[in-house]
């Protein structure tokens, strides 16, 4: 999988998350400062719900 950082991430700081997509459309999220840490996996529907919540201004 190819891991990417959000566009708004400051690449000079290791404190962010990275996201990857697999062939089934699942999104995988990991801590960029510890790539060997556990990975969270979200289905396409779960990821879409998350994105919609962010667009709506919901805070987590």
C-alpha cells in the first residue's frame, strides 16, 4: 500500500496520520511517527460517513 499524508499536513512535523487505500476501497490509517503501530481500517461507507462529518464541521 502507498501511504499518503493529508495535503494540509506540515511535512516538517512527524505528528500526523497517513492514509492508504487497498484494492477493495478500504481506508487504512496509521500514526506517521510510528509506522509499525496498529492500523485502523475503515470500509468505504465508514470513510464516507467520516468525511461527511468533517465537512459538516463535527468535532471528534
